[in-house]
């Protein structure tokens, strides 16, 4: 007897798991989406907390300035009696009285400060750029030694050299003039700006110098035609810093300027404070706001040059 083996049909892939539940990983996706949502909520919470802390810190730092602005609009007897920022009335007379409270109108002292600032800016731009080009491009004996000495002067306090400088300027008859505040800038005495420009020039490819030298240019022409036009960010940074530091300089002007006609803005503001009679605080705060406006405008319009100049000189 012969038997025929009947081959069973192979199970169909489509029907093999018909009786079993299919797993499309929907729970996993749900868990993943829930985890992502929780992470995004946590990140959003951390960002909100961080911004709240920054806003609070910024408010604490800007509060004295806001208080000075509000105090300039209050009556003199209410300035220290009401420390808040709420104004019940505007006292605009503080600005008119403060403008003409001293020997000259306050614009006269702002003009004096402008003369010193312009002279200092021109001196730093000319002398510091030339000194920086020498340190960055020229080769001479003792270059590293002189560069190190120049960097050491950054750590030298101004008060250490004020006495010999005063004796020198007194002997040549420059006391009570603007020359002691301007002439040192023409001698590259601000080592910070020299270092800043040296770092910037080192970032300029030397191939440009060699190409100009092939065309017959010497160092003066390379400096004026090649290097100087590329140094605009560093020059702008030097201009902004020199303006702010010179405009706010009180100690130097107080030492060298004794005639009220020669007072700069910081020394003129000091004249509002009288230790014997009543001090006109409202006028003082009003003129302080007026003196801050040039600094604010310079920083506002030169901020992008300031950031670019610092970012491209390796000072981070």
C-alpha cells in the first residue's frame, strides 16, 4: 500500500498572526512624546527663571540711574524724603537753574570737556596706532623687552606718576591749561590701546604688506594705505573708550585745572556740592543727566564697532 504524503500549505504571512495582537509601538511613541513635552516644559521653566533673574539684576543695577532721573524732576526738599520712583509733580526748574547756577552756563564746561576729549582722541589714534604698527610689523633690537615694559605700564596706577608729572608741567607753565590732559595722549601713554591695536594688526595677513612692498611702498605708505584702513574696528573701539574715560575723568582735571573758567564737566559738577551751605541736589542731578547724554549717545551709536573691535583683537 502506498500512502501519499499531503504537504500542508505554508502559513500565510498575512494570516499567520491573525489571532495575535499586532504591536504598532503606539505606547512607545506616546511615552516619547510625553517625555519630549516634559523636557520642553522644564527647559521653558528654566529659561523663564533665568530671564526673571536677569531682569531683576538689571533692574537693581539701573535703579540708581532711574532714581537720579526722577530726583532731577523733584523739588530739592523732597529728594531724600521720597526715595521711590513715583512723581507727584514735575520740577523742571532744576534744569534751568542748574544750567546757570555756576559762574558760567553749564554749556561752557561741556565745551571745555569737548576740547579735552577731541584732543585726547586724536592723540590716542595717531600715537597708539603708530606704536602698535612698530610692535606688530617692524623688527628692531629690544622689541620684546620694550613691549613687555609697555604692558607693565598698564598695571601702574595713575596716582604713582601724578606727582612727577605735576612738577614737570608746573615748571614749563602748563598748569591750569588743557595741555597736561592732552599732550600725554600724543606720546602713546595708554598702553591698553597700543596692545589692542597690536593684537588687531597681527590678525592682518602679512601678504598684504609684501604685495605693497613689491609695488615699491615703504613702511609709511604701508601703514597709511594698507594697515590703517583695515584697523577701523580697533580705531573705533579706541575712540569710544577714550571718549568715555576722558569725559568722566575727575582726578586729572581736578589736579591741573584750578581756574573755574577751565573746569571740565566732572569738576563743574563738584562745584554744586557745598560742604558749608545747602547743596542744590536737584540742580546737581539735573546737570548729571545732561552730562551723561553725550556718553549715552556715543555708546549707543558706537556699540557695534565696540563689540566688533574687541571680538577681532583676541581680547575675550
